[in-house]
């Protein structure tokens, strides 16, 4: 069964990206950033294992066509998450993802890069408590970047989103 280990799914979020969104919190993260906003998502054996169909049904019951992959670490489940992202793109969903990996780490990894191809906006980099910010849009620490993924892939360099402020 193709599935994902999920910490939870929240519909109608207004804080996890532009517009009204459904946020899928993936379970499992090895980064263990000090001060992490979601430490309960770090345990790789926690959460629930859901089939891609179950997750898709929960996402599509929302009125919004915007999805955010958060965590835990979404890119640690890149292979199966890519399958979900492909289906969401068929239905014209806007996809945003948060990751503790940097852009450079993601594009160097074939499985992670495959998922990245379906993401519209990426917030990359680990949360660094000493660089915490409460005024930046969609990022928790100043080292993180809000990246326009299609533009970055097309240009071969990181292109920051207008949301990176």
C-alpha cells in the first residue's frame, strides 16, 4: 500500500501559506531543531499511516485548492509524497512545502528533486532559534528562504518568492 506517515491534516489554515489552505503535517524528522514549532512530529514511528487515497479524500473535501506540506520533514517521505503531489497537480492545486533541507541539498537528491518538481513555493532551511523571526512572512528564522520553485528550476538559480520578506 502506498501511504504516508501523517501527524495530522488541518483544513482551512490561514497561516501555512498564501490563501486558505489544507496543511498536511508529515510525521518524522531527524533535524530536531532547537525551538522547533512541531516537535511532536519528529518521531518517525509516531502519527498514523494513511493511504494516499485517504489523504487525497481529506484534502479534496476542503473548498480550497491550496495545499501545504509541513512536518515533520516532508522530503523524508519524498517518494510517496511525489505520487500525492502529481494527483494534486492534475486537479490544479497550488502546493507549498516547508523543509529543513536547503534547496541545494534537495536538488542534489534524485527522490527529493522529483517531489520539488510539483511544488510552487518552498520554504527551505532548518529553523535556527538564534535567528528566530516573528515578522517574516511564512518563515520562522531569518536563514530560511521562501523560494519560487518554478522560476528557480527554469533559471537554474534560486529565485526568491515575493513572500520572502
